[in-house]
C-alpha cells in the first residue's frame, strides 16, 4: 500500500482521501488546505499530519493528490518562488485532480519533470458521493508509463478509467464534458420554467422528457431539485461558470465560435454576480422560473 498526501481537502479531496484510507487500506500521511479548520478536521479523522507548509506535504508521501479550485491556486502550490510542492520532490508523483485549464497542467508537468518528479492529471467527471465510494469517472492525461505505474490506485478511485493522451488532453476532454453538461442544465431549466409558466404538470413533463429526445442525464439529476428549489451544492454555479469559460478559451484559441456555450456561461456568470454562485448548478432555474426571487431562497 502507498503513502499518500492530499492538498485541497474540501468536499471532493476529503472524500477521496477517506475512500483510499478507510476502504482501500492506503496510508494518508499528510493533508494541507488553505482552510485551516478543514485540514485540521480531516487530519484528525484520518490520523494524518496537518501540514503547515507545502514542502512538508511532499516530504511525507510518495504520491500527492491535489484538488484545488482554479489555475491561480495551482500556480500557488507548484510554481511560486521559494517553498512549494516541488521542493525536494525528486522521485515523487503528483496526481492533479481538478478542472483546470490544459495550459496550467502542462506548466506543472514541465516544472515537475525539471524537479525530477512525475505528474499526471486526473480530471474527474463525478461528484461528492462518487468520490467517497470510489466511483469517479477519471480521465487521465500524462505519460502512459507513469499512468500504468499508478493504474491500480487510480482504479480504486474510479468506476471508469480512461487515459486521454498527453498531459493537458484530459483537461480538454473534461472541459467538453462540463460544457455540454452546463448547456443541458440550462436547457432543462428553461424547458421546465416555460412548462411551469404554461401551467403544465411538471411531473408529467419530466416523464415525457425522459421518453423523448428531451431526455438527458441532467434530467435525472437536476429536474426534481429545480422544481423543489433544492439547490444543495454538489457542483456549484461558480464552478460551472469557470468550466464553461475554459471551453470558451479553448474554442477561441482554435478560432471557433460557440454561441450556445457563451450564452450558458453568461447565465452562470449572472448567478455568481447575483450572489448565487455557491448554489448547485441546478440553481440556474432561479433565473428561468417566473416569480422566483434573485436570492434563490
């Protein structure tokens, strides 16, 4: 079994750590989070060291998972001057599991190689309960030999494991996954909002959607929450806005125009600007159903 560490132990990172230690028998030796209360809690639960510095994390484990929020956070933990995760990192492996831009994954890969470390990206297409159960859909980018070396532990986290190509390729695929998911969520919110305005039975509408071309995965996961206004966060509107933005940047670099994605991103940006960014992505229904307040309450 491997000695592991986690940087970023919010809802996803903490549950991945729990699964690997409590269910799979690995030793999570160290954790780190900018939220000190969060890191102290999971460290106590798992008997891990609550590290005060990034270099401590690297020293404490063979494999270091990172689950951070955005490109800036990734730069802070890997690429800042002075102490970072790459301090004395020769022989270590970093597996970076967050939806970030392909370019930052490539930057970290190059810096890791220069430091004598190995770097994989592990883009996740699942949510909190799947992280705890080891049923993530993991898309991996990086060197095939390094992927094969760590395939067993990656499989313990994943119900479906795919190597997408060189570093950065998994991030590209994940951006497409979330772009389409966000578009489907916005479309469902508009469809149900219009159905509600027309006085239709929403349960009937959902049943018909499920048996026709209007069916989608988000119909299963989000329709009831949209109707009941239950937007407990599994995947936040703020993250949806970020991920649709990553897809827009990729399209722009290829000289492409994605008008549907741009419109969807604008709606999630509106949620964030209205103070609804911490709601689940299903909260986009607060923008489409008549008579709902801007607060989403």
